[in-house]
C-alpha cells in the first residue's frame, strides 16, 4: 500500500478559495506546472521563496509515493517590461544595455538561477522547457484560438478577444474579477490603439524593426505573448488537463487568468484542477521586487555582505526561516528573524544528533506513533510547514527531557524519532547541516583570512592577546574557525 493511500492530503485551491481533498487525474501520478523565472537578472530572495515553496510540495508528493512530473519553465522571450503587452522585452533590453546577445543574458541568469537553487538544495524539476524552444507549439495554439473565433489579427499582431470569450466562458474566475469592473476601471484607451478593447491581450506581437528577438509566423516576423508560453509548454508535457499549477501570488492576474482563457478557447478544457499560489516575501514591509530595488540576493545572505545583515546565514537557515511561515502567508524578512531561525535550526539539529546518546529504557513516557502521524497531519493539511516544524520542536523537547533523565524512551520510540526526524528534516524540508557557503572567489577569501591570521600572529608576538582573541572570536562569528597547529594556523568554514 502506497503512503498516499494512507495519508489524506488536502490542498488549498486558489480558484475555489477552499481546501479540497486532493485527487489526481491518474491514480498515483501527478502533473505539476510551476511558472519559472524570467532570466534577465539575478534571482532575488522573494523569487526564491516561491520556488522553495514548490520544492517542498514536490518533495512531499514524491515522499507520499506519487510519480510526479514537475515542469518548471524558463522564460527567455516574450516577457515585456509592462505586463500589459507594452514596453521592451526584458531580456532584449538588458542585452541592448550591455551590448551582448540576448542569449548571453539568458545563459548567465539561467546559470545563476540553477546555482542558487542548488545551494538551497532544491531538487531540479523533471522538465525545464524554455519559451524560445517552443515557438512552433505557441503558433499552433494561436491558430486554434483564431479558428475558434476568440482572437483577431491587427497589423501583424494577434490579440485574444476577452469580451468575445466572456460571452460563453467566464473571464476572471481565478482572480475573482469580472469584466464589467475591469472595463469600468480602465481609463487609458488611446494608448492601446491596436486592441479592440484594453482588456484583450497579445498572443503574437509583430516585431518593431529594432526588436531583435523575432521568429517567423503566419502573421508577421515577431514574438509570442508572455502568457502563451505556459499554455503551450504545460499542454505539451502534461496534457490538456493536469493536476497542479503553481506560481507566485502576483501571477494570478493577468498571467494565470489568461492561461485559463487560452486553454478554454483553444482546447475546450479547463486546464488545471488545483491552482496553488505562494505568497510574497517582504522587506521593510514592502514586496521584494527587482524593479523597485527593494530586494536582497541569496549570495548577500550567504556571505553576510549587505548592510541590513549582522552576519552570514547558511542556505538551510534561510530556507528554515521561510518554512516557518505557511507558503500562503506574507513573510517579512529581517536580520532578527534570521538570527531567531538560526537558533531554532541549531537547536533542532543538536537534538537530532543527541538521539544516539540517549540511554534506552524498557519503559516509555512518549507515544512516538501519534507524534509521527502529527507530522504527516501537518503536511497533509495543505503542506503546513510551520506546524510540521512545531511538531519537530515537540520532539526536540522530548529528546532534551530524556537526555536530562526526566522522561524515559524505549528503543522503539528512539527509532521512530530518529527515522521520522531524518525524513522530515532532510528529505521533506530538504535542509542540510549548517554549512556557510562561500559564494565569493575562494582565493580572495583565503587571501583575506591569511591577512587576518598574520595580524593575529603579530598581536600575539606583541603579547596583545585582547586583539588576537578578538580576531579569532569575530572570525568564528562569521563562520570561520581558526585552528592552531605545529605548522601554523589553518582555517575551516562551519
Ligand atoms: Zn507562467
């Protein structure tokens, strides 16, 4: 019997706004699509939160025994500066400023994204398709939408006719908006001259002469609209209808709303059974965003090099901090919150290691099976990681009491504690030992530490032990341990 047959999973579905019992389309298999990054800049911590939320979900679904096909795309064309089909392509703009090929920008930031995800110990998706690799599929979907009468061609561009679509379908059902309100709230009609209505969105845009990212199509040399790629790639790899579609909360409208409209228009199906949205990470109470400059980059946290941080924090501590909030809640980032998370993280890891030192009793004052099920219950309830972590801290309390001789644990309890903590800490939460990652150039770090070791040696020769101790202790706080040996002083990162 598979685990998923024993554990009843419920998922909060953004479209029904309720928790629903999870039932996949095909028994035992799950298709999951998550909107990936637009690779025109370094991935900031707010983006990471979304991808780490879905990593947790992917890991838990796999643990339950489901065969999961997890598709997460790379947006490497079509995403304009302004989500409403205007402005320059984000990647082309960066390439123009730096005077490089757009694909050099794509390559650089795809590599950065992969490296960052791997530092966070996030699993790679099953398939990671790109928008530029699926132009033909996108053109095919546009042709179907035109054929069904839900799109029109103007000057070589193709637009989705939202008003026509809304006559037979319901546009706005995911985001809870209705078309009349959208019309009433739209002022700027003149700026959208090609469209019949400002609510319409581009499926294909004719390229201006200076626009270099362009492909041939039946309508013009141009490029696909941003919403279309996700419909094309999810359909290709997961079918017309699949189980889970995820992304950041800010993608609900217009991006995901348009995906639903495209699928319903072209394929006559509601594409997704469970819509899941991860909430945002804030900094100083405001949304982290590339465009406003209110953001922090992962490597700044791992190196401690940012004025808001008092020290470096490991990827696992950073991830632990994020998982202490439910993926659907807004979470505010601060130095103090990371310090508190690190304390909790270390306490949990120490207790886990201590398990092997506990003396085994014949008696037991703890019900390990009930506790183990409570860990599953937390995750079964819409992947509620803060409750899971609270349960892990229950175990920490039990272990510490047993260590102090206040309660007794038998072999069975110790084995269940060990196996369950191992499972949830390392496999499901995907945490690792508290490694400080050196994201700077190795030789530069070695050079800098060598200078500090030399200064410390000088201080010792001068019998200035206050300074030599200060150097050692401050390096330790920064995660660098000095070790004095007969061949001199060496260092290690902890
Ligand atoms: Zn998408």
